[in-house]
């Protein structure tokens, strides 16, 4: 059964026989009291992969966003937040709001709106902090990160990026060959933006398949985070099982990552082309999350269940901005060509049913 709901884009699944063993699942101590060499080494490697100075690991991006927002004092900072920020990052913003920090929203991926807000003298008394997702799967494009940095630079502003979607997929651009670039370090190497006030929070759970999060930044910001972190003092750290999966993810990325990214791109490109041949234009660009926009929620749900009857699992997405409801297809490197082609032809068959005015909405039959 072709499953198009898993975000393990590169197909890294970390079965137990690939992982190094651990004597204890947990040391029973928070990270502030005990952090192994392996944890620190993994953070260092991930920072280098992302083009940053250094990094720390955490159990989730929620831990990291919640802690990071505690570093900003309401008298000195103002947060400028993308209006469609991912809900986990929004939870961190909610904490900042509870601490009395001023929150201002700018239009989704809109550098012109952000620039207009920055011209307001009211904001010039405080240091601006822009918070954004790196890649928007529904828009099929990255946020204009280089423009954001240019806007922030005169004010010594800070750019915080949730790069979960891109980590493991995008990397350093090259003129020919790999369309995702190489390395899998995410949007910092892909866009070529660097700076001491760029902070990146990412989960490895999608592209690299390990449910662990990382915050990467300059040495100054990581030291400040480490000194002020409440979750590192009061919460359990990354378990040794998850650490083992993280180490395995790093090794797999080094050994098989480029081949997996090439295969992923071929799968995405083939799936898009086969559906386009049948009159279905998918949105999502070159990213593995492909969306088929439909006229109504009823139509999307109906098609979802009809495809499920045919052995194809999809996700239903709510409207995004001025876009419509959509069926989502999450393409992976370990989807076989046969799965890609059979799924495309079955989808085409449903479209033919629609053209003959057959009732494909009624998924209860």
C-alpha cells in the first residue's frame, strides 16, 4: 500500500539492529548535570552541517522555542512573527507574550510588509527579532531569508528560523547535478546566509528520521541559551535511545544522503509529471510535500477515502492563505518507481470517473 503520509523524506528509519546499544535509557539527570561527549559531538557535527558555529540537542523543538523566548526581555526586544508560523514555534511566541514581550505579526513570507513595519519609529527603540519557518510546504518555497537579514542588519536584529522541513533535504547549491544541493544542512547553506545573529531550530524527525531537535547559532547565543535554559535544568534530556538514532542519522547522511536526495528528487519530479499528464497540476515545487488543491473540503475528504480504498493513503489539508483545501502527498526516497507510477494511474482513473459524473464523494459505500 503506497503511504503518502510519512515525512521520513530520505527513508531513514533507524531499525534497532542499525543502532549502537546503550546500557541505560536515561541517566536520571537533567542535561545541566550530565551531558555526554556523544551528545556534544553530535551537536558539533550538526552545527557544522548547518553552517553554524555550535549547537545543542534537545528532546523537541517545543523545548527549544519555549526556552529561547525566555532570553528576550520585554524592555529591549520586539518579536516580529510570520502570520502563519508553525504551531510549535507559536507556543514559544505565546510564552514570550506572557512575559510581556511585544508581538507584531507580518504577512506570510512578505519581506515588503516586514520592511514597512521596521520603518515605524516605535520599533526602533527595541531590538527586532524576526521568527519564521524556513520552508513553507503549501507555498512550495522558502521564506525570503536573505531579504529578512538585510532588513534586520541596520538594527542589529535577530533572525530565528524553524528549519525542520529543509534539514536533510536542502544543502549547498551546485551548478549542476543535485537539485537539492549537497550535504542536507538545510536552508542556511542552501541560501548562503550566515551571521552571528541567525538562530536555527530544527527537528531531525523528518528528513533525518530521528525524533530529536537541535538549536544551532553562534557561540555567544548558544552559551547564553545554555546558561538561561530552564528545560535543560528541569526536564529530561535526549534519551540514549534517541541519541543513538541521531548518531545513526548523521552516519547515514554522510554515507547515503546524496544518493537518497537524488532518488527523492527523481520521485517528486516523476510523480508531478505523471499527474500533469492527466491534467492534475500539483503545488509544492521541488519539495517532497506535494498538494493537490480541490474546490471544497467535501471533495478533498471524498477523494481521500476513495484513494484509501484503492490502497493509497494521503493527508487532507485545510486551506492555506487564499488557497483551497488540498490532498497532500508526501513523497519519500524509498518509494519505488512502481509505487509512484501505480498511484499516479489510480488517481487518473478517479479523475476519469469524475468526468463521467460518477459519485466519488460518497466514501461510505
